[in-house]
C-alpha cells in the first residue's frame, strides 16, 4: 500500500500532480478535510498489505482549525507505520499572480475586501503547517506543465518508497535561488566561459565548455570539495529517512559552470545510489534574452 498526500498553493499545480498520480493508478481524493484523515487512514490500514495506491489532495479550502492539526495527523500516520509521503507544491508569489491574471481564475481566499496578493499571502500562512511537515517541496515557478508532470513522476512514481531520491539542480543566481533546495553551492567565483565569445552561446554540457572548465584548477578544486562533502553526508541524510534531497549549484546565469558541475556530480553519484537525477533550471534562459 502507498499513500501520497498532495498539497500546495492555489495555482501551483496541485490538480496537475493529482491527475498524474491518477493516470498511473492511484485512487485520488481531492479536497479531503484534514479532520477526516484518521477515518480514512483506518480504512487504508485494512488494505495496508495490498497493492492499493492512494493520493489525497489537501488545500486551503479546508477549515483553518483543520489545517492547524495537520502535523498531529501526520504523527498518527507515522504511529500506524503506514508508508506515505507528503508533497507540497510551492511557487513564487509574483508567478502565482501572473498565472491567476492570465487565466482570470478567482483565488479561493480573494473577495471584495481581499485582493489577489493578500489572498496569496494569507494562503501561505494558512498552509505553513503542511509545508513544514512535507517530505518534498516542489517549486513550480519555473516549470512548464510538461516539466511538472515529469517531475511528479520522477519523485513519486519512478522510485521506491524506501529509496532516497537525489537531485542535482543547476540554476542562475540572477533568476533566484530554488526554494526547494536543501543545499546550495555558489560557483560564481569560478572562471566564466561567458567571457569567451566562442563559448558564450554554449552550455556546460558542450565539450568545448567542459574542456575549458576542466583545465581550470579552481573548478576541479570546487568539484572535489562538493563531491567529498556529499560523499560524507549523503549517507547521513539517507539514514535519517529522507525521501529526497535537492543539491542546487548556482552560477550567474545557470548556463555554464553550474550545469557542468551538476552533470559531473550526477555522473559520479549515479553509480552509488539508485535514484540520482539532474535538472538544469535556467540552461535555456539565455536564448530568451
């Protein structure tokens, strides 16, 4: 039996995540009142030795008091020794405002006395107890619908419930630090291929850029430091029952140095862990400028 609880800010993609899980065989229940979770768990316990898969959507439409007792409900699940994971879909406020404006949807907390920005802020506060207990926080600010679907599959469907998923994510500091990052490494002090005209349009996945960076002592020193740090601490995170960890590596634009380091780290740890992924959040941003 598997149980996935999906929550998140309105407009961040919760419905899309539930649809993905439904497509791969999960029995989905959206907008379940938190206070009914113990009764549902009791029913699920009857089938805990079966191959049933359940996904529950919980959002701000719940009563305020129900949202406050969510951590208590999670403790109940743990005491029942049920395999479960909590996913929280997050997004930057400015992105949510843009999404609501484009679709002309009404935010569930907005009314004639509360504008959209205030509604989003209120929702963030109300859902904080769920966000704080989440096993996985997915920032959808820079994800397309297709990328979100793929990421949900990778994080939930594509791995064992007992395996820690490791994600190396490159990004550009000028586009913001990923909010879902557990560890952040700053590669902006390294030699920058951007200043080489022949390398500027390329990325850290191209051989010419790889050759340039591998010839720099500082690049290899930083790589070795990150590799040694992760070699020491990844087993500790895994022993602490982490379901996933995101290691973000940033440079100025997220095109060269961070991409190279993330790819190299992914290749190294791929042979040691069963679920190692790499994502380059901003690798194509330069094409839009």
